C-alpha cells in the first residue's frame, strides 16, 4: 500500500510535468501549422513551404503552411503569439516583426515574452549596390562622392523601418556621410526608380538585386554579411572595407508560442536540423541565396536579444518614426 500511495503521489505532485511529458511523447499526433506572416510567392514563402514539405516526410503528421500577411508581418506574428502553446502552431519569424517592429510600433505582442525560440533557418545577405553610370566602385568612393556632391545622393528602400532602410542608416552612421532616404512600398518600385536613375543607391537583398547585377544595370559595392556571398565571390564585405563588426542580414527562424513544452521545442529543433540537410532544401535555399544556419533555442534567443539592441540603437540615433498611411 505504501508503494502504491507513493507512486500516485509522485505523479500527482508534479501533475503538469507528467501531462507535458505525455503530450510530448505523442507529438505530433495531428497536423502542425507553420504560419508565414507574408503573402505567398516570396522568398519567405519558398523557405517555409520547402521546410514544411520536408518535415512532413519526417514527422508522423503533416506540416501545413498558412499565410497570414498584414501590418508588416505583425498579423501573423501576433496570431502565433496568442496561440495555444502545444507545438501545433509555429511561426516563421524574421528580422522585421521580431527585432525591428518593437521599436517602431505599439505592438500587441512581445516577441521575447510571447514567443519561444526553436531554431534559426538561414539568412540572406543584402548588397550595397549603385546604378551603373555612377563612378563608384567601393564604400570609400561612395562616401567621397557623397561629400563632393552634397545633397545629391539618394538611397532607396522597401519601406520606412525595413531592413533595407535601416542597413542604409547604419552605414551612414558608421561611415559618417549623408544620403537622403526615399521609401517605397516594395522592392519592385524601389528597383524601378533606381534603374531609371531617380535614385542612386540600394540596399537590396541578394536574390532581388542579383539579376540586375548580372545584367550590368547595378554595380555591387559590398555585401553586408560577415563573409562573402557565394553568388558574388569577388564582392568584398563591408567589414573588409574597414568597418569592423558591420553585419546585417535578412534572417528567417522558427518560433513557437511561449510556454510550449521544452520537450516539444527540442523535437522540433532536432527535426528541423535534420530537414535542412535534405537535398531538396539545400537546392531550394541555395537557389534564392539563403545561407542555411541552424542553432539551439538558447542561441536563437541570444541572437534576437543582440539584434534588438543593434536595431534599437540605429532607430534611436536616426530618429526614425513609423510611417502612417
């Protein structure tokens, strides 16, 4: 009787732990939803759908993609942050709604308190590019041209507070020169005006600007990643050109709602690590310029904290305010 009573008490005392363990043991026993906070067809969508397809071959239940776009990715991010923390609703988050938005908008979610990091997926470098007619070949020449032609250098971005905007502001701060920011509502408009000569500099992500570089319409001055891009091996990094620790990338990562059992987070981390080694994912990610990178939940949490500190400092110094329609 003593041993029977002890056994019951031992599970009754930490009943939530027993329940969580049981849930994790059977996970997943129904479809898992991967929320992408952007419209279908873009690079983020390709990354998520390729991952979901591979995970569906590894897990007992399928992984289904759901696009929830709106409010600069805040709609989908908040949806996951408010979802049940059982591992069946996941977010493919990135730099915008996770590390920039908190310093520009009054959010209805806290990306640190309301989301549980799972793992990084990968990153895409940005390219500092100029229109071909401009006699500029590197960052030093860009700075010199700006100072010799005050008020004539404009840089374009895909929106106020976007990573393309803030990367430009960061370079201005680090290199101590002036450029006028001109904002657009997407890469298509931004690139069209650049190619038409109405602006001169663009901080575009690699997949977007690469076709224009290959066509000779844009000239790359630098990549903003820590190491050179495989697609542009002859283009030096900003760091190589004298700006220590200058690194900005457009990254994608997986998050779960805060409170998701650590056992489930561990399963997801392990399965995603396995998934990104699959030839289908390697081929798809390489094609759109993604450098695959996975890490632990703790490492992703530390990365988010560092990114938030970096971007908040840039935003504060540049006195950037969110655009109001």
